[in-house]
């Protein structure tokens, strides 16, 4: 007799648990406001990344085309896998002395692991993270970027 | 005893019906190959073959300085990336005998627990999907997105943060961090009972996981199964209770230990851990002390000569970081005791005698992340 | 030609009369066969395609996402794009497979569901084959598809396919018992196996209401057993993606895979329409008793819409099952059939026979 009761109890509790699960999916079926899909290429204009988003490493230039990189090479030393190459040149500064200046700051986006050490350890705060995230290209050489723009020069009061 | 363990893992003989699951398989959670010997539908032997994603992380760490190691440890068990980072930072800080500010400790613990919840959410998705309930995948990910948005706001990246550094944190947290975390906890407390209603209350799920893959306490201790899988068999191995680090001494929480050791209780242990993590965060989130977000460390960090070990509790078990230093700025040898490596090799003992469908359930409940096995 | 939406037999008879006037009776019959065959082919293809689209949309809404929404307005042309892609794929030949059986297997599965769809009453007057053993014919013919599945698994010469096919064969053969027995309860109530008479007998109320508890239990059992018959929902371990890649149709590519895929959705449609016909009244509107005002209001909606609505409801129930529950293991599936469904079914039939004898149901 006990087995017969257990049998029917099993069936009853089984069906009740199944109905509880179906209620949840049924509830989401009739709530279109809970849909979380973002229609990506169409919503590019409204899509804003957060301010600290690590899209790529950039060298911010102000409106007079000045940057803050002195060519010291500390970012190159600190990069764990060699994604930064610094090429310096010698030039004359305001007092006529020969100092080292940045010629090309080469950044290999294809190798960067976005660890943030270059941004953190730069003594003149020359580097920052940009918010561009669409990096897919057909030509791999486009992923090697030169961060200082042509014709730009050092801001006056950087150490 | 070692011979016995090796004998269990001898490769299959010639006249067994051998099926290969993986390395490319929808449900082995990464590149792992199971060589399964079958008799009809019943499993005779399972031999796991790992090593498909070995990247040489320990060797790469030998040429990098201590701040540069951090971004590599992210990529071992990527679902508890923050906890991996923290373990290495704690090892270096203990070796140098420096004490980080309280603010750093509180933030590190809160981020640990958020990471643990995110990792368990992904585990829940994958387990439901392996069982065949494909909707659970989307519900878990939908809720995990909220945590990832919190991370993105403070760190800039969602999964692999590299936010810790020896001496503290790289940057301070975003001002909105506390508010968003509190909102998330309120939201998630309402959603977590739904998970139960959808999956674990279900009679089909219970029939597929109860009394399947029973792990006894002696086996758990012998094989070194830590984390929720070990705690579900009665092995009280939570490092947060045994050797508390960061802000854990200041929080009170329950250690989830069950004694049955079957797949269903491994599942339950993780769900209960999510509740406990939320309790821990609630105790800490309003009391973050003011202060610096990092100590001023020397530009080049050199550990004194010696050997140092630090343990941390990741979402999957005990992570051990062992550094041998000879006084230079790079470690001479660094070794990671990864929890998934020990958890993997119990599969043969657990799955023998059950059916193929049970193998999927068991490996889902052990919650393996393959890059951690191979490093 | 007269076209009365409420009784399409006038339309079909006028077409028939026109054809017999225009040509000799032999040619007229031949033309009719060809036309009906074409209509069914097109119906099969179109309904199959849009069932796939409906499943993707239903599943997406349950999972808080949008589903196909780019190809065509609301993604309506998505399945047509998928069909074109499948047609253009290479048919990969297997090295040691049995070529004849490998090629025949998809056709057997499709032919079985074609044979079944011919006997379904779509509306009043739109009934292609009206056997006096209607239900028996449908059940018998839909069992033929299991041969196709076993052949597919065996001739693929692959371990995964073989395991999948064996599992599927065991499952289908077991659940046919439950399907047959649960339909038998309504046959006992109605007293006939002919589908059009069963529908006529529901003119004063659907059997699920008239037959109270026993008919309801039979409906539930029929739903569960037919989900298992069509390899759907929580019983889809034959094609369990996360265990055995794709089960018995792993080795099929291109249009042959499309056949299996389409046949699965059309089997779901057939089973849903049988449930709608036998339990929920087919094309008969919702009536309670005879000759009341409520019945007149219900009669305004043409029968074809009643049929489509009921079938859509049962199809939605089957999709709801699939996307909520985890999968059953093969031994749990067989336990469910032999230890739970079959005994309850047998007891139910005894009860129904007793009720019919005593007359204790709503006549």
C-alpha cells in the first residue's frame, strides 16, 4: 500500500515541479520589455563605452598638436611582451642644448595584452586608454600603429 | 599509493569500444579530450588527456618582473581572474613584509566575492546547457552581464582585469561602484530563487543528478579535491576560514559543507556559496575605509632570497603560488598549484559504472576550466 | 465556382464538376491527384519552413532575446535563406558507408510523414483521405519513420550515429504503445475510428470537456508520448548536441540533413493536429450543448481558423516543454514509459470502457 502511495506522490510532486519551471519561461515569454538584445551596428551612435574602457593605447594630443611623450623609454621597459618600440632622435631644445626627443612611438596592437603597465608607469602621463573597440582589419600591418602624430611636438612644461 | 593512482589512469586496451569526447566538443568546457571505454551504454574507464592549451605561463613568468607577472596569471583560470592576481600579489607582499592599506584589503575582498558570483553564474549556465535545458544559459548570462558592467566601469575590461599590483591596486574604484554593487545584490537576491525553480527543483534534473558520481571523503582528501566539489563531500577546505587573508578575518560567513558528495550536492554547494558571497559583500560594501589605493613601492621590486608560498580560495578550489627567488628582479621559479588539475583526475573514479549522459553531468558539476589545468 | 468559407466541400465539388466537364473521367481523376499532390507538397514545405521560424522566435522570447530579425521584416525570410544555404552545401560521401541505405534513409522518413499528413482533416470539406480506420491508419503509418532512423544510424558507419540510432529506435518503439492507447480512449467514447465522424461527434462539446477526467489524463499522456515519438523536447537524447554531437544524423550534410530536420518539424505538426482533432474538436468551433446563442457566436469564425488555432496551441505547448526542461537519460525515459505511462494508460482505458457502458459522461 505504501508503494502505491509513494508512486502517486512521485507523480504529483514531479508534475508540480515541472509546472513551476514552465511558469518561469512562460513569464519571460510574455514580457518583451525584459529583452536584453542590443541591435549592434544600428545603435553605433548611442553606444558609449565607459570612460575607463581599455580599447587601445593612445597618446592624447591637445588642440595645438602637442603631446607629452619625452621618449624616455620607460613604457618600453615595462611592457611585458614587447608591444612598444621607442625610436628617439636628437634635437635642439629652446636653450640650444641637444636633447633626446621622440621620433616614433611604435605600438603593436596585435600583441598588446592590455595590462595597463605602460599607462601606469609613464612619468609624464603621456599615454592613455582609448575607447575605440572595432579593431578588426583585413590587413595585419594596420595593427601596428605609430602613436605620435606627424608634426606634433612636446608640450612646453613636461619634465 | 601513488602506484594505485597511476594504475587507474592506464590507457585503454585494444578490444574496448572506445569513444572520443573532444577536444572539440560542445560540453567539455574547453579543449579537453576524454577517451571513454564503453560497454553498451555503461562506462568502463575514462582517460582524460589534457595539454592542448599549454602556453608556458610558468616559464614566461621567469623572464618578467613581479608587476608584469600579474597579467599572465589572469589568463590561467580566467573566471576567477581577480583571485589569481590577488594570490600572486599577496605572495610578493608577504615576502617583502609590507602591509597594504585597509582600503585595499576591503576592495580586494569585495571584488573577490563579485568574481566568485560571476564565475558560479557561468558554471550554472553551462551545467544547465549540458543537461539540455538550453534556456538556463541565457538567464545566467543575462544576470552576469550586470557584474561585468560593474567591472567595466571600474577597471575598463570585463573578464581579464590585471587590476592588482604588488602593493595595492592600479587605480581607485569608480565612485559609482558602491551604488551599483548594492543595486546588483538587490536584483540578484530576487533572481536566485528563480534558478532553483527552473533547474534544481525540477524532477528531471534531480533524477539525473542525485546519487550520481558519489565522491567519498577519503577520496577527496587523497586526490586533493578542494573547492565546492570537495566541500560537498565533507572536506572542510575553505582557505578563507583556515588561513584568512585580506579582509576575511573581519567578515562572518558560513562555510558550506555537505556530506553526501553526489552531483546534486556539488550543485547545491555552489548555489549556497552564491548566497554567502552576497552576505559577505553586504557586510563590507558600506564600510570601505578611506585611504590610499596603493602603497608606494620601489620602482624595481626584488624579493629576498628564499621560497614563499601563498594560498587563496578561487571559485574552484585552492590556488597555491610558490615563488623561489634568488634576489633578482624576476623570480627564479614560480609554480602554481592549480585546483582544476587536481579536480580533473577524479573523473575516472567517479564516472566508472555510470552512463555517458552521467559523464557529462559529473564533469559539469566538477566545474573544470581547462586553461587552468594546462597553464 | 462557389466558395463558402464555412463549408469548403462546395468549392471542392464545384472544381470536381468543372474538371469532369472539361475532360474525360480518367484524365479528370489524374489531374485531381496531381493537383492534390502538389498542394500537399507546397503545404508541407511552407508549413515546415515557418514552423522552424516560429520555434526560433518562441525560443528567443523565452530567453529574453529577439530571434531572427534581420532577413526580411521581422526575420520572416530567415528559413528561406537557411534552405538556400543547405541546398548549396556539398553532399559529403562517407568512405565505408552502405551507399544505398545511406541515401534512402532520409526519404523513408519524409515519405512516412507525407503519408500521415494526407489523412488530416483541415477544415469542413478539406479532407483528402477519409478512411473508416482513420486513426489506426495515422498511427500505423507514422511508425514507418523509425526504419529510416535506424537505417541512417547504421549506414553512417560511425560510432556516434549508431548509438544515437539505437537509443532513438528503442524510444520510438516504446512510446508508440502509449500514443495508441491514449487515442483509443477517445475511440471508445466516440464509437468510431473515422476522423470525420469523431469531429462530427464533438458538435456539442469537445471530447476533452465531455470526457472529463479520463479524457484529460489521456490528453496529457498523448502529449508526453508524442513529444517522445517525434524525438523532441526533453526526450531528444538521440540528437543530444552536448553528448554525441548530433546523433543519428551526424554524417548527413546539405539537403539530406534538411530532410531530417524538416521531417522532425512536420511530425510535430502532424502530432499536434491529431491531438487537436481527437481531443480538441478539429475544425469544430467551441460549443457547449446544442442550439444556444454562445454556439452561434462561436460559429462566426470559419473552421479553418479553428483548426489552425488549436494546432498552433498544441505546437506552442510542445515548444514550451523543449525549452524549459533538461534532457532525460535513456533508462529514465524507458522507465517513464513502462512503469508510469503504460499502467496509467491501461487503467484509464478500463475506466473509460466502464464509463461508456454506464453512460457516465456528457453525451
